[in-house]
DNA sequence: CGTCAATTTCGAGGAACGTCGTACTATGGA
DNA sequence: TCCATAGTACGACGTTCCTCGAAATTGACG
């Protein structure tokens, strides 16, 4: 019983990202706020550095959805996990989608 | 009197369209199929002209969601209702979003 | 080693969603 | 007028989703 923990940082390959998955991931106010903060930051952001009106466990849930959809990627460093936008992949697959979302005033 | 007891085709104004509402509307396989068919058609399409794997009542439900989100508009003519994409409004509000979605191979 | 801080996992409650069948309205034609 | 056609309204059912708290994990530091 040596804890066969599955890797919590399973990202989809670029080819595995689907537009429907991305849209579902973005179609939530909390996750949209996360994406906006990651985009405006331009760099990696730790979970604690995100300003969202939910508890930490809920935040973990949302970050998992964004990661599984291919919207973000996570890098572990010590006890903190750094998240970043997969801008290159998204722009390549769905050119204009992310820009359009981020350009929205409402 | 103009409209007796019907609130048939209530569309949001352009200013009332939100990116979250649009994303929620697009984040469903049936509605995405509808949007793709409307886009490829380039013109108005009646409900019966849409090829989706759901019953008519479900189709009505999806068209209502797309309309309320501001993604499509509907025009009544006799007993048939013609639906079309609000491409201009969407491109103005969220430039690139729709193109990115439609460009998706998956 | 013991403790703290950052984050995840688990389980559960409640709300929202997609789907359908049936009944209904409204229009157009025989 | 009667009937077929196009689409909608309503109610119900099962599933998915968001949320939380409590417990567990992991690594850093004294």
C-alpha cells in the first residue's frame, strides 16, 4: 500500500482539447474570474493569489475543471501550486476565442 | 393591440448580452450544433430545418436559451419561425469569440 | 520530531440543467 | 369548416453541477 496516487496534474494534450470542454469550463463566473486574473497577471499565480468568493476546496474543484479542459496548466513547487493560462494552445486551436472572452466588458 | 398575450421573441439588446450567458449557451453539444448549422447556412433556418438528435420540445428549449443569451434571433412568419445568428452583435461585443468557436476542429 | 501553511480528497446537500411526452395554440389549405 | 402542420407550454424525471466542511496530504522550517 504505497499510496498509488494518481497524478493530480493530468493535463490534456493539445490535440485532446475540445471546444465544448473549453466552453463548459469558461461558462462559470468563478472560473471566468480565475481566467481573467491569470490573463491579466500574465504569469503563474498560486491558488492563494487568486481572489474568488469561494472556499479553498471549491477553488481546487474549479482549478481542476479548468486544467482538465486544457484551459490552464499547473506546476507544483513545494506546497504551492502555480497555475497559468495555456494561451498558446488555445490560440492555436481556437484563434480569437480567448481574446474575445477577455475583451468582454460584460 | 399589438401583442395580446404572447411574449414570443424577447431578444436582449446588444448591451444586455453577457459573455457568461453566451458561453453558457454555447456550452452544450446540441446548441453548438445549432450554431454551427446556422453559421454554415449563412441565412435564416426554420426549426424543422435544423438537424439535431432531440425532440421538438427540446429543440424549442435550446432555441429559447440561445435567443435569451443573445446568440440567435428569431422571426415569425406564419407557423414557422426562422432563426439566425446574431453575428454582428457577437463580433462587436466579443471579437473573435464566434470565429474561434467555429474554427474548432474538435 | 512537531508544527504550521498550502492545497487536495471525500462526502453530502441543494440547485440547475437536459430530456421527454402530452397537451395546447396558431396558421394555412382542402 | 375541418384537418394537418409548425412550433410552444407545462410538468416530471434523472443527471450533472456548485458549494461547503471536515479530514487528509504534502512540504518547509525550527
